[in-house]
C-alpha cells in the first residue's frame, strides 16, 4: 500500500472540516494554522467524528490522548499526526 503524501492528507482534512463543520464558510479562512479546537471550530464530538474518519480512511489508530489540542488543533498538526502514524 502506498502512503498518501502530506499534501493529500492536508487537503482531505481541510475539505472535511469545511464540509462538516464550517458549511458556507470561505475556504480561504481555514488555513493550515487556524486553531480548530482552541478556536471553537471543533468541539469534542466533532473531534471524535474527525478521528473516526481519519482512522477509517488511512488505516491508522489515534489514541484517546492524541485527540486533543496538542495533536489536533490545526490542519498542520493533524497532518503531522496522520502521516507520522502511516510511516510506522
């Protein structure tokens, strides 16, 4: 199995967040460093939903402590978490 590139993960995450949690928002307002959890875009339920999609799409397991501000507060952080798990 070939691993998707970081850019592909980043695009998928941004698209999912815009579609599911920011419908109608200007896509340019969601940058790779926009605070998602601390900025109130993702609440705990939204974070769980995102984790489930990432686990299913990329065949990875995200631990409960990783579904937190420290690991999932920006598109960049989520991309790093996912790509890091795919390499191991």
